[in-house]
C-alpha cells in the first residue's frame, strides 16, 4: 500500500494546521501510524507513535488521530511557531509484507 | 537516553562496496529490532532494511535486496549495513533507527554515502 500526503501546507503563526496521510489500500486502523518531523539539515525525530502517542519531551501542541471513514491519519499542530517549519512524514509498518512504508512528506510553512 | 552514531559513509564509485556502522548506547541493544532508512538529496525518507533483535530475521526494500546485507553484533551494540554493487541512485544520507512496534522510533544523525565516478 502507499501513504499519500499533501506536498505542502501553510498556515499563520499561532493557528492550527492539519496534515493528512491517506492509505491507498487496507484499513488505516490495521497498522499503527507514526509521524516524524525533519527540520532542514537535521535527522528525523518521532513526533507521534502508535497513532496518537507522544514520546516524552514532545510538546502537546502535536497530536495524531486516525479516521477509518476516510482511511487516513492526521497530524494536528496547534499554536504554530516558526520553529515548526519543517518536513513531516507519516509512516506505517506493513506487517504481512514486513516492510516499512513512508508517506512522501509534507513541507509546512508558517506564515 | 538513546544514542545512535552512524559511521562509514563516503565517496565510492559505481559498482563499489561500503560498510556502514551504527553504534548504539542508552538501551539494551539486543532486545530491539533496528532499521536503516535513507534519504536521497532533496527527497523523502525511504526504508532500506530491518533486523530483529537477535539477528534471526532481516528484511529489505526491493530496491536493495540482493545487494545490501544488514547485520548486528549484540556483543558490541553495533548495527551494520554492507552495501555491494552500489549505484548512483544509492546516493543518500543513511540513518539507523531503533525500532518500536515495527517502526523507526529513535534516530541517529546519519552518514552520507555518495556514489559517483
């Protein structure tokens, strides 16, 4: 299966933005979704794991959810800051095929 | 605190070989699966390979199967990626990652591999 993300999104400082991740086949709920943030020139970091869990040290401005009706996952970032400008990737583990699937990434611009 | 440090990247000619290493600390290395993920210049993340904690099973992306071999030395807390038959399209930053429930969770800083004549 594939994971499709918008190529880019933009939103104003202090606002809330949602980044979507749509699964092409199979149920979005059948495998956990992870979200990663990658700032320019840096390694990725895990923002959300197991659909909606935050690692220790990650701000509660970041949240994740899944929606079976649209077969998609969402990353919601509230109270946007300039430091949130980065690339964001969703990811699922395809257990039956033992492969890790990444979305193509979304570039977030904070206006 | 989990710490992962990759090494071994560099410039290699097409058809050549390179071995990447990833030294781990801050967790019980042998109890976690580990992955390699790469990122070509200006492109997104691409999963490369994964190995179980005991080294008993490993999996590969179609793009590298038959050319790359993942392995680990649990006595040295080190993960490896042997890359043979390198192609220009293998040029990328290679990250090692500690897995959680099948997915990369903690990441290293990466090592750059450039395949060029």
